[in-house]
C-alpha cells in the first residue's frame, strides 16, 4: 500500500532563515506530487505541483520554491522566510485522479 | 473561476444523515467532483469523487445533479467523529483547487 511521509512535523524558524521541508511517497511510481499551504482558519492553497522529476508548476508567486530530485521525493524550500509563511504545509500524491495527503508540517515563523 | 460554493457551517444530530450541498456551476465536462474532509490539525482525507453518476462507498454517497452544476455529499449515519471541515472541489488534469469548505458540527 502507498504511504506518504512528511518531516518535520513541526518547525519554528526565525524570519529570514532558510526552509527545507521534505515529502516522500512509498509504494507507487511516477506519482503526481503537490504542495499545499493552509493558513490558520483558512482553506488549502495549492503552491506547487509536479508531474515528474524536475517538472515543477508554480501556482502562486512567492518566496517559496519546490524541487523534485527523485521520483518519489518532493522538497519545499525558501531562502528567507517571511512571517506570512507561517502555516500548515501539506504534501499530497496522486496516481490517478485522486489526491492523498500526508500528515503535514506546522511551520511557525517568528 | 475554479471555485466551488459551500455553506460555511452546518449542524447535524448524531445518528442522522448529514447532507452537505455544493455548487459547482462552472464545472467543465472533464472535471470530476471531489469531496475531502479535514479533522483539526490533520491532512485532508479523501472521501469520494464522481463525474456524472451517483457514487457510494463505505464512507459516503455522492449525488450529482443531471446538469452537474451541484452535488450533495451524504453521510448516512453521522457520528461525533464526523465533525470536520468538508471540502467540495472540482478538478482534473492533475490539479484540484480547494475552497473554504463547510464546517460540520455533529450534535450529541
């Protein structure tokens, strides 16, 4: 069966520091991968999605970037965090038309 | 417009059927209707999806109108554990856009 992992589960970072969040999927090949952000009390915002290694589509221009160095690995990065980057970051995978979400990373930028 | 419209909140008595409506009037012919739910501080959980026909699985039923402009998610016997935010989305071609969802309160 397929599983999706995200780490870390929680993270507290100072403004201006870099960020690296990792997502890995097991039990499937060539999945579509997604990064979402959910601000406190808000809905989910699609940030990036990837249909293959090295292929990244950005939905919202901002100071975040994504990379897919391996088939089942998806990384969300920032060179300098802003206060507005705080939120719950979710990774998801899809092999057909349905997305399945990971447990999320709660990021607090102080 | 990639959004769907849902009531912001609903109440349902425990043991009764919860019927959650969704309007997706701009849906195109190849877009599916998806339902997810999110329990506080967890990742969204897939519930069900459909294209034209009504669908049923172990969690819920999905009723899609003939013109596909709206749908209803039915939880047949709501329990306290069904308290969550329910998201209705339309999507396809590798992308699903989440709206604001309906916060469902199950009342004991």
